[in-house]
C-alpha cells in the first residue's frame, strides 16, 4: 500500500508542482508544432487541407470546455489535471501514427479536448495559488509554459536532425513527461470540488468579461496560428531545412519566456491595460519584420519580437478572469480557444489562396486588435 506525499504549504515540492504542469503543456505544444512539417510532408497535405486538419484541435478545445468546467466542478482542479494530463500523453503519439488526413483531424480533435481540460485545470490551480500568495504570479507560471515550448522546440529540431520518426519522438516525450505529471499530482494539496461550478458548469463571458474574452480570442488566434505555422513559414517560404525550421518557434518561445519572467513586475508597475496595449503593438511589429525578412535569421528575429509581444496576453487575462471565479475563467478560456479554433485553419486557407505572407499579415491585425481591446475593459488592473 502506497502513501501519498502530503507536503507542508510552501514546501519546495508543492511550489514546483504547478510550474511543472505548465511546463508539461508547453512541451506537448512544441513537440507537435516542431514535427508538423514532417507530418505534413508524409501525408502530402496542401495548406488548405492542413488548415482543415488543424481545425480539429480547435473544435475539440472549444466543445470540451463544458466538460472541463464539469470536471473541475465535481472533482477539483488537481484531479482534473491528472485525468486530462494522462489523456494528453496518450494522444500525442497518435499524431505520428496516422496515415490519412481525416484520421489526423480526429486525433487533433482529441488532443484539443485534452489540452482545454488540462489548461483550465492548471490555470484554476494557478489562480488559487495567486490568491494565496497575495501578489501577481500568473506571468511567472506562464513562463514555465514557455520553458516547455522552448525545450520542446529544441528537442523537435534535434529529433528532425536525427531523422527520428515523429511517432517515436512523441512516444519518448510522453514517457518522459509522465514522471513530472504523476509527481505533481501527488504533491499538490487535495482540493475540494468548486461549488460555483457545481451549480453552473459553464457560461459564455458577458458584461465586462466580454472584453477579456475578446482579448483572449485575438491573442489565441495569433499565438495558436504562430505555434502551428512558424516552422512551416520558414520551411516553405524561406526554404529552411527541416532541422532549422523549428528554431523559429524556439526563438518565439524563448522570447515569450524572457518576457514572462518579468511580466508580473511590468504589470504591477505599468498596469495591465498599458502592458497589453504596448505588447500588442510590439507583436504586430515583429510579424511585419518576419513578413519582410529576406533570410531565415531575420525572420527568426521577427518571430522573437512577436514572442515578446504576445507573452503578456494570457497571464493578464487568466489572472483577471480567475478573480471573477472558475466559471468566468472557463468562459474566457472558451473565447480564447475559439481563436485557436479559427486561427490555424484561416491561416491555412489564406496561405493557400494568397500566400503565407498574407496569412501572417492577418495575424498582425489581430495583435493590433488586442491592443485596442485592452483599453476597453475595467477588469484589467
């Protein structure tokens, strides 16, 4: 009979648990994004078909938010993180084993559903930790997500350079990530079901929350599309090698990490309104640099600037929504994942009809939109 580790509040194990979960999610994101060119080539997908495939993850994410709210409401965020985390680690290898695009779309649907449930759970844990700390820590927690995406992108580049099959790469990643998932679950304190979600499992944002939802939508549209298309842009438009292409996303993720390490202090000093407004402008500028870039290194610099710009969106939004309760958090997250739903496929359709540069231009406009929307919500502070 095993005994569960019950750490004292503030212990090192407990403090490391939630960052480890954010890092795990980032690693999953980046592993999939880094090998997307190889999977695309293996199935001979054109940009429009690939956009349709990526639509599956968005549909899975959006439609599963009521499930995410129900799980957190009935079992608590800790148990939900374990259930959805195991589902994530099981879904990832499937993406490398699929032999047709309809089946791949189905697999991305399952991945998106698992991601949304896991994302709601860990952000609920983070919001509770922030309330207990009495200070802003959400940006730092999301920095750990960037640690995962940065590491995952570098590992993806190495796996591509070694000509490792995507399915084997994904299996190794899942096996490695199972350890921190189980350890984090064991050391997190047991949480009670959320009584608010027990009464009302899900609601779309309304009132002042609509502006938070709008920022989440535009931010997710930009970040989600870039996650899936940076490597493809470098590979197809600037003819980067398969091993070099993931480094563009690594630069994007690394810049997000640096920005989020100081994001809490910047928010406290300048306020969330101004931080998001300036960040949106910087992200748009970075995308414009990537569009105009004549070489891969210049484009990588542009994507790094974009990473600096988009880094503040989700920490600020989830922190503000978390103060309004778990139902508000799930509703705002739904708006965000609606952006993830539309972003990658729209990018694919635009790229198919007008080229990848036109698709990136659309994302630049979305970044400007986040800056404008940031001035219209009183919940940001």
